[in-house]
C-alpha cells in the first residue's frame, strides 16, 4: 500500500477502499451513517474510516478535504466486505446498544445510571423559511398538506385516499390528490368530535378509529371515502392517564383486530392488565384478550405483509441514563412478554421496580431491532410500493419523534430497516432527517410521527411539530 503524508497536525488514519461496483441507496446510507457516527464519537487522532473514495468524491457530505490532516492508505476490497468493515469499526467505538438488529442475541448495554437523567425536551419547533428535511440522493421532498392542529397517525385507504388523525382537533381528515400533483388538493373532515383519535384501520365497509378509551367504527363508502353511518362503539379501552394513543391494525386475513395500549406511567406496576400491552379481538370487538404484554408503549403497530406477523415500535422507559434502555422495533409473539416494568431488552432487571418478578423476567423476549435510547419511535410502515429502488422493498420506515430524556438529542428522523423474507435483515439507517439544526440547542425543525405508503409508492410522513405532512418521492 502506498502512503501519502499530509500536514503533520492531528493526523487521523483513514483507509479509502475502492470497489468495482456502485453502492445501492441503502449501502450508501449505511456508509454515511457510520462515518457520521465515527466523526461524532471517535477521538480524532485514532479514527479509522473505510469508504469508497469514488463515492466520497461524488455527492456525499463526507469530503476528502475533511481528511486533509491525516495519513491515508488506498487499497481495494469487495464492496460488502468494505461495508461490513466500516460498520464493525464504528461499532467498536460507538456507545453500547446503538441501532442494530439483535438476531435474538442479548446486546451489550451500559449500566443503569451511567449518566444522569436529563430533561432536555425541545422548547419549540421553529421552521426556517423554505425548510424541507433531507433525504438520500435520488429522493425528493415536498409538503403534501399543512394547516393541522396536531396531525399524527396516517393511513392509506383501499381507494388511495389518505386518512390523517388530527388528534388536537378531534378529527379524522381525508386528503386527496386527484391530479397527481404531489400535494393534497382536496380535504374533507371524515369524522369529528372524537376523543383524541389516533389509530386508523380499514376492514370491509368500515373505518376503525382508536379513541382514547374506546375503539369505534364508521360505515363508509369505499369509493368516495364518505361516511354513511355514525360512530359505533365496539370496545372499551383504558381511559385517559399516561400514554393516550390507541393504535389499530388488522391481520392479513381480516379476522383479528390488534390494538396497542400504552402504560399509565414510566414504571408503576399496572393494575389494569390491558395497559402496556397489545390486545386482540374480533372485528366486532368481541372475544377481546391480551395478545402480548410487557410493552411499555407500543405506539407503532403493523402486520408484516409477507409473514402476517404482528410488529410493534416500542417506547421504552425513561430516567436510566442517556443511553439506556434502547427503544425498539420487534415482531410480537402471541402470549409473549417483553419485560416492562420488571426488565428491559430481555432479562436486564430494572432496579427501581419492586417487588420484582423473576418468573416473568426469565421469559422476557429480546426484541428484533434496537433503535437507540429515547428516540421515541411512533408509527412505522412496511414499504409495499414499487416507486423506490428495489433495496427498499419490504423494509420498514420508522418515524422517530425525538428524545426529551437525553443530554444530546436523538431521533427526530425517519429511519429505514431493511427486511428479507419478512424478517429484519439490516441495521437501521437514517432516511429522512435534518430536523435538528443544533443538537445542543433548544429548537428543532420538526417531530416525525406518522408514516404511510401512498398508492403511487411515495412515502408520506406527518410532523406534529410543524403540523405538516411531507411527501417523499423517487426519480432516477
């Protein structure tokens, strides 16, 4: 290998790896993510980066000029080996329990209270003029709809209309783009006077809505998305107190309705066993039971299209430190227990909870995908469209609302998790970002909440900070 010396000041070894084939979008994202993390956490004189020199010089934010004060070696290795090398190298220096697929193995976690608990929520959302979040090369962002009171959950109806829960207004709103302009040209209130509506699901001739305290359904015209009946109460749920979102999802065969109900607190042992759980019932609300438990707040809830497995995005507990415990995305087993409040990420016992339940802790299931501590994952959607590159097909886009219990902000983005054959197969990488102009500042540019795949394959993301819905499209 040839070595080239530069100015001998704060020298950082950098290995540039060439390869003979271009990266796909996810691989490029992974390289960028690893380099950003390395730059953030590594001591500069000891940093080692692996990247395609050709890719670096073609549009990445990471430029060769940034490594002017470094030693550099140029060599060649296969692309996948290079990608693995950079991610493994990054993982050696990153804080424990960074975003990763666990493959059922217990991850390395920091000790409880390794750092002090921080109260660091954003003071406000302040959008610069003309602000748009950033996306990978080839993708484009525009505002699809705006002027909501508190827009949250999104759902794509069978006819392609977009249903949005304006939780602050107590309304379900229908948005349409009949001329395919990329923006919502038509807007109707489907239902109002609701109690903090959140989850939306479609089954037969009904639209189901998760109010705080109940599930209701409305008969509707599937062609026009017009409501043709009043609210029909089908199931009581725990009322106000603690986490108030109620997310809904139907099984692939339409025979079962799943409902997520968050805990009433950060740590208290629940008296109502329906809390911190996912429930399941028949489409008419009968035969309700607990499907899975120990899930502190599984705001995200969806059924994977290939396997039919239930998946959830879970907000874990607070006040154990900056990097503990990780929030997660996981498949959910019928009868499974996932730790809360007694333990987290398997059998890691929370010392604050008394009395303990070792019988339950030994059964606690390790989640599939760690997303990072305090990122606050909310809605997620499996990519079923065809507009995006092949490497995105079947994967999950997860909205991270963003941290309040961390000294340095985390989340405030949409991440992508690659799937293969219905199972998580690639570590999370940032997809839609740019919402945090200054990690140490008080203001942010938005807080992602809802995610849905539009009928044309575009991705829609709601932001309850700026109260807009963004549309992400792709063109070569």
